[in-house]
């Protein structure tokens, strides 16, 4: 049985797959590394997460991404760290509410393919797909705070780009394996998220 079939059976039963041996039982760093180096695992990992837990991953990733953006800007302009804190709060909202909107938009675009995935499955999968971005943001934080590096681009944007492959895998599952449609939708959703960061985080 494939991971996609297992997820669909779970959705039909309406029972969570969070068990001792399930993907939700693994530490976040293991989930993040698994998604980074095996993007297809996001399909299975999404089954073991609640929408709130999955969005907490993307929310934390964008909170740290925006926070480091604020620190970079403050270093260049002399603004206080308070502005970076405000940006972190904006990033948290962007990575949760904004991610949910993006995921639901992608789900609606994929309806003609009749994959059978639910809207909440899409939200969970998109949230989990950004676990590599969270890992990158966590790695960038000490370089920013302790060494004074500008890390928004080197760690923040890089982390978001790492999320492209698991997002592609998610969309391939939602489009029944259509490579063209999943690549197009991944480009649209990833582009929208980066545009939002550029607009909200840097004012450009």
C-alpha cells in the first residue's frame, strides 16, 4: 500500500494516525530532515499532524524568517530590536493564516483532478512541507545574533526554497501525479509566499 493510499484510508475512517510508530511521534528535526531529503515523505507525515500542529511548523518558520529579516534591517538602519519583534509576530500570522489560505487555494485549484484529499489534509501537508524552512531558520538565528551575519537571505530564503520539493510532492498527490500542474502550482504558491515576505518583511 502506498503512503497516499494509507492517508486516504485514514481520512475516510476519520481517525488520526498519531501513534507511537507514526510520523507525528518523531522529533521535529527528524521530520524536517526526512522531508528535506525525501520530499515524498511529506504526504505520509501530513497524516500524523493536526492542522494546528502543522501550521505551528510553518508559523514558527516564518516567524523566525521575518525576525531575522528585521534584525538584518535594524543592523543596516539602526532601528531597534522591537521592530524585529513586530516583524516576527507578522511572520507568525503569515505562516499560519497565510499558509492556510495558500493551502486552501491550492486545494481548490486541484479539485478537477479528483484526488480525494480533504481541505484539512492540504493544510496539514503545506504546513509540514515548511519544516525544512523552520530548520534553516533555527540554524540561521545564532549566526545572526552571535556573529552579526545577515541571514534572511542565506538561511531564510534558502529554507523556503528547500520547501519547494516537498510542496511539489504534496501537489503531485493532489493532482494524481500530474507533473506539469504540480510544478505550476508549486511555483505559484511559493512565489506568492516569497512576494508576501518581500512586501511585509522588507517593504519592497
